[in-house]
């Protein structure tokens, strides 16, 4: 294993960021956030992500020299449009402002829209804690998470970080994605040639997958499949709670800042000390209407994705997997077998589904639709 001193790694990353066109201070701040992820063992969000930033900068998705625009300011809040700038350094600046305002007002919050990936959320909440304040930081991300019972992505990995100070520099720090794992964790498995555990994600057929290659590829091109919410699939591990938390982060980060969310989502983020909610009560009526309309869109997107339906793509399906699913526990009301071929395996599958209380109600193209028959029917 290669060992490198933290200061040297920070120096190297700073130089790389500067070579990519970042001003010296932004490059140093960005390097510090990345290296701090590695230093605390979060390999998924450390310097291994340099390539991602380099590609973003090269493609012009991330702007190296963007000047953020201040959209709104009160003694205890700011809303910024990041103009597509580098998330890492911008987030640090925003949290510095929040800390300074909270020092004056007792509490403060910032919301940033139109930004880019900001690395580990915990870096920013801990900045507040190191200034003897409670810190909260969240970001929404591109859609990578699949709602409970769905098989298509609708929300990001949307992390929540919370930090509170104790004595002598000790602090409590919670920093977690609201999906079971981050995309970065799947990338680590890919780099190390490992399979992913079956409870991390579902493939495009809506069933558990262990293949990091197809999962990352399908997520990239939004072909279906994605990461499960915290708590996993169905109801048994209370995955719907992770789903709810992820949507909450989308609302706080994207709706509050006027940014993007869900399928159109790229990072917006929010920091706060003590109380986030009062700061984002929209003061202007027309803004409030606009935000409510946006939330309406989020809800429509999620509803489309949340039908209690199990899709089974017969091509390459594993009868044993289906046998293993407790359909009662999952409260699945409808099953759709896609592209039914006339094989022995399909016959067995039909028998299995009917034995669990489902009835064939329709043949659409070559798909078969089964619904759960209630006892009192
Ligand atoms: N910027 C982005 O777009 C983005 C998106 C998602 C996640 N992230 C970041 O990815 C990082 C990893 O997220 P994650 O959800 O995989 O984290 P994780 O599951 O590794 O850890 C989540 C939390 O649980 C704690 N923890 C871990 N093991 C524990 C144990 N055995 N006992 C007690 N506590 C334990 C950790 O300290 C952390 O606070 C976070 O820093 C997060 O902010 C960033």
C-alpha cells in the first residue's frame, strides 16, 4: 500500500485543481475537502473523484472561474446561484458566511443552487461544530435512488450531515447518504473487481442486483434500476423511511434554493445552524407559488414511480429469486411479467404467482398483468 502524507496529498491536489483552471484559493479549499474524505476513510468521495471533476471542468459542466450571484440576503440567511461553479470550494465559502451570520444572529442558513458535486456533506457541518455551533448540511444529487417498490430512479443519494460540538474539540458527527450506499461505494466495488451485496440496489427489472458494471451503466443512461433507499427494498427494512428522507432533502435543497431536483437534478445544497425552516419561508407571494408548483412536479414524478408493482423481465430471470420474495410482506398489488415466452420456466412462474393469490387480468402486447385478489372477493 502506498502511504502519502496528508499535507503532500493536499499540495498535489491543489496543483492539479490549479492546472484545471481553478484560482489558487478555490483549488486549496477543494483539495482540502477531498483529502479530508480519504483521511476519514471515505474512499468513495476522496481524491479518486479528481477524474470526475477534471471531466466536468473539461466538458464545461463545472465552471472553474464562476462568480456566484447573491440572490437573497437577510441577517440570518443567504441564497446563492453558484453559476455552475466548483461545489467543493463554493460550499466551504457558503458555510463560512453561515457561521459568521450565526455568530451575529444566533442562527443562520444558506441555500445554494446551480452548483456541482460538493464531496462529503460532513465536512461543512463539522466546520460549524468546530466553531462551537450545531451544523447541518445537505445536498441533492442527480437521480440515482429508486422509490419503495419502484424500479426507476426518482431521487438522489441526497446526504444529510449533522455535527454538534462537545468539549475540547470533540464532536458528534453524522454524515450519511439517504440511499443504502452512495454511487461512489458501487464504484469502489467496481475498481476492486467485487460484486455488490444484493441489498444495495435493484437492476432495471426491479429485482436485486449484484453486478456493479451493469448497475452503473444503467444508472448513467437512466435505463432503469438504481440504488435502494436507506432501509432497503419493500417494507421489511423500512426502506420507505429512507425514501422519505431523500425526498425531504430534495425539497430543502432544490425547492428552497430554486434549483433542480429528481430526474433533472444536479446539486443544490443547504446548510444551517439550528433552524433551517424559518429562513426559507418564502416572503414574496409569487416565489411561494413557484416553489409550490415545483413541489407539485416532484410529487407527480414520484407518484409515477411508486406504484406497488413488481416487474419481472423473463429474459434471464431467476425463478429462485422470485420464489424468495415474500409477496405478502412486500404488499405488492400487481405483478407484470414482461415479454412472456412460452417455456417451461414461464409455466412454473405463472403457477407460482397464482399460488400466491394473484389472478391474470390482462395480456398487453406480450406482457401479462396479475393483480392480488383480496380475501373478501
Ligand atoms: N456530494 C454528494 O453528492 C454525496 C452524495 C451522497 C453521499 N455523499 C457523501 O458520501 C459519504 C458516505 O456516505 P455513506 O452513507 O456511505 O456513509 P456511511 O454509511 O459510511 O456512514 C454513515 C454514518 O454512519 C457512521 N458509521 C459508519 N459505520 C458506523 C458504525 N459501525 N457505528 C456507528 N456509526 C457508524 C459514519 O460515521 C457516518 O456518520 C458521506 O460523507 C456523504 O456526505 C456525498
